[in-house]
C-alpha cells in the first residue's frame, strides 16, 4: 500500500513536469532540459543516459509499466518541444532568406 502511494506521488510529479515541458513549446530550451532532468531524476535515471540507451535496457531499469509510461510521456513532451523549437528556427532562417 505504501509503495503504491509512493509510486502514485512520483507519477503525479512526473505528470506535472511533462505539463510544464509542454507549455514551454517553442520557448526556453534550457527550461525544458531542467524540467526533463527533474522528471528523469524522479524516475531514478539520468536524462543523459535515458536518451542514449536502448528501449529494452531502459524498460528494465524502470521496472514497472507505470514508470515506463511516464518515461514515454517525458520523451514525447521533450520531442514536441524540440520539434517546435526547430520549426521556429527554420522559420526565422527562411524569413531572412526571402
């Protein structure tokens, strides 16, 4: 019971980090990294490691399906923000070329 409560609190914290990351779309890139690092820290894995290891190893390190879903949410949110930032940069470059 206590373990379930602890895990639920962790997942709520990660969901809050994902929400903050998503709101930063196209804005402060360093803030995104800081929020992502917080989320990964809650999961017990360094962000730098999470983004370079293979999926099977990461899943084994996370251990539970709930943590795996939270990690997927973190990666997805980071990806959306990185994509929006890149599109903004391309738009700026394109506007300067025409």
